[in-house]
C-alpha cells in the first residue's frame, strides 16, 4: 500500500483510533506518512470493540477521588464495576494514581479533557459530513439514574453545558426511550453521538492512504533506534523505517517503545468488557449510560452493545464470567423489555491508562523528534480526532500544541 520508500516525514507506530486519526490529519496536510501496526488487520487492539459513544460529558481523568474510594472498596468484589486486583506489582502505580486524585486536579483535568472532547466531537461530525464512513450517528445520549438518591445528587449539581442537556423526569425519560424500565430520572444530552470504532479506524486509514500514506500491517516494532540527536530509525519484522519525526501511538505497547527511547511511561491495562446482543422487536434508539451500574447500552444497526467495568491488574488474557454476567444483568435491569435472540460476541480489551489518569500527548525533551500520543484510557475514540489534529499542527505548523505540561511524556521521568 502507498509508496515503497522506507523514509517518510513521519512514522506513526500504532493504527488504533489515535494512530489512525493522526495519520489522516498529517497526510491530508501533505506530510508523507508511514504507519506501522503490529496487528494483521483493522482494530485488533482495544479499538476492536468499545461503547462507541462520543460523549464529551463522560470524559474525565481516571484519577478522581471517587475512583480511589471505589478501587479500595471493590478490591475483593470481582463482579464490581471498578475492580482493582490486590496485586503487589500494581502498588506503585496505584499509589501514584491515588496521589493524583485530588478534587482540585480532578476538576481542572475534567474541564480540559471535556474541552478537547467537545472539539473532537465537532471533528467527528465533520468527517461524516465530508463523506467518511465512520458509522457516525447524531443520536444524542442519556444518563439514566435508577435510584432517587443518585438522581437527586445529579440534579443538585446539574449544568446544561455546551451540549444543551436537560433533566428528565421518569415519565419524560420513558417517553423519549420507551424500552427503559423503571427509573428515577435521566439527563438527556441531544448534542452527543455514536460511531463504529472499527469503522472509524478503517475510514481514517483509508483517508490517509488516499493522501499517500503507507500502511504496514504485521509490522511489530522490535526496537526504537537512538543516538545523541534523537530517534534514528525503527526496526520491525518487515524491515527498517526512518523518518524526520516519530509518533508512538501504540496503546499498551507504548510503554515498551518509550522505554527503548529512554522515556519512562508506566502504563497499566484497564480491562473493559463488551457484550454484543442480537435484539428483536422493540430496540433502544438512544445510547444510555446507567449511572449506578456503570454500564453503557449502545444501539447499532445490527446489534445492541453493552459495555462496562474497569479491571486493573488482572490477567490480560482472561475473561471473568462474573463480570460478563454483571453487564448482562445491568442490561436486563435497565432495559427489561428487551427480546434478546442471541449473543453475537463477548470481548474484553485493555485500555492503556497512565497513573495520573490523563493521556500522554506531546514532544519529549529527551528525544526531540519523538511525539507520544498514548494512554487515552477509555477515551481514545472520542479524543482520536483532536489528538491527530494537535500532533499534525505541532509537527507541520510549529504550533505550540505539543507542549502542554499536564500531558507531557516526560512527566513520569526523574533525573
């Protein structure tokens, strides 16, 4: 695919949601781009399946005081929505996680991430308007509260925000989405949307190729080569590639690649689960987050997707049947009238999370021709477009978009 030269303006390692969007944003601005992806096809990492919900209102750092409390409270409850395994190897990471979880920092980082997510949502809409087949649907979304206590708490801090959200009574929520069971109330966010995670990645890569990018599948990077001037090349099973600039957007593999380049990047995989169901008869039209259960129900053309739970520190390859059943139970409780004909698939993916809960996005002072765009956790799909734009503008227009201290790739290094 693309040109045959092994030298490009930019080499991007990783073709998930973030890497693919970055490739497109660079290529459409005229850069020559090479993408190296270890997988054999689109979406074999955590882009394979996620909630697909483009909801800036949900975007926040993983490091909140509430998550620290939940992590400790649920440590010995394997079917809980947020489970931290009592794993000694996880302790240094979790201690840093707890230290970053101050209320003031959580507020500041939530505001910044949601600002980026709002811009990214507009980019998602424009991609669709431009004819890119990302599966984008301007569906709106609902936060659904099953208990009066949680709804009263939400009502007391309600802010309509840029998405022009509105509070709904139980009756109003049922009128808007008739498949709902008994609820206390809801928040409707008409500005939010959904897209298909694999469709998005494929559309971005196709768009990048139309602008001349070369995509190499099955190209696992064995080593980042460096000297005193910076990155000098990358070696893969399929040969050696060089560029003027390099972007690491490789999910959990970014940890190893950054280490090669002399940068400390303590990523931890947070496992999320997906259950895809074939539903006949009456099906939901609006994606919903059941707040108490921390499960999202996303309607697609050919399935209903239930996704949720975060599991830190466990076996990355295992599927916990109790957690899968908890997601199914949440769907049955929130949408009791569903007629489920079969389970299409059950899947778990590792979300790459930093110990301070926000992405790594920027240039490294240790390697002047290296940009890291990783650690987006659950928000890679919604933040993919804006991440790509920030990287492209930083590399091609010398815009100051790669120097935000809170996102710096050097922030975990000492000395």
